[in-house]
């Protein structure tokens, strides 16, 4: 039986992101990018770059000082 590839989903709490972009820098598969939009605090927040697949490493959740990222198994 062939092994199924797991799919992961990254969720960003955009209104709480302060735009430090550590998650963007440390994301190896480059799933995250800096948004052109501003959140309610006036920061360019991190957002998921559609079309790219998360590998589930969760490094983004470890480097985020404000705990605004969550990674889920789909």
C-alpha cells in the first residue's frame, strides 16, 4: 500500500501579527509571505502564499514571538 502524503494548513491570526516576519524568513517551503495589506494595528502581517504546500515542520510556530500561527493536519 502506498503511503499518502500528509497535507497541512497554516492559519495566521492576522489581527495579532506585528509583522516581524520571522516566520516568513524561517519557512523553508516558502509557504508564508508578507501581506501587502495592513491589519487593525497597522502592520503588514504574514499570510499564506496560496499554491505552496506546507510540510508540517512547524518552525513558523516556534519562531513567532506572538504565537499567531497555527499548523493543522488536514
